[in-house]
């Protein structure tokens, strides 16, 4: 049983490290603030969550595992929302999309209100 837990923990660590690496590469390679934020919020959240679960499983204590699961769900619920709000604020103050972006759906055209009435 200890071997199975050790293998599961190792798998969680490798998965978390992989997603953290993908997030780091995305932050360095993507062209603008919005795509970088997307990489950080998606892959970074999954990577952090998997590493947190690995700590909870490795501890071997149910209370620690429950706290790790609660932290994982907190990451999943809050990181995408905060990234969305930060990107919306960046767009409103004028950070431009990269030239390779196909479409800016939030671009305000004079005389027409933004979607949602805002």
C-alpha cells in the first residue's frame, strides 16, 4: 500500500511539475499580456493544484488531505475569475492585443455600448 501511495504521489508531482513548466513556457513565449495571463491562470492553476494534492497525499493524514483538497478547489474556483478580471481591467486601461490576435470582441465602437450594457 505504501508503494501505491508513493507512486501516486510521484505521479501527482510529475503532473504538477509538467503543468507548471507549461505555464512558465507560456508566460515567456506568448506574445501579449492576455495570452500570458491565460497560460498562467490555466496551466499554473492545474500545476499548483496537483502539487498541493501531492503534499496532501504524501502527508498520510486525513486532515491534511482534506485541507489540500479544499485548497485545490479554492485554486480552481478563484484563479480563472481573478485572471478574467485582471484581463478586463488591462483591456479597459488600454493594453493592446498582439498583432497576431484575430479579433478583439471587447473593442468599443463609438456610438455602440459594450456587450452587457456596460
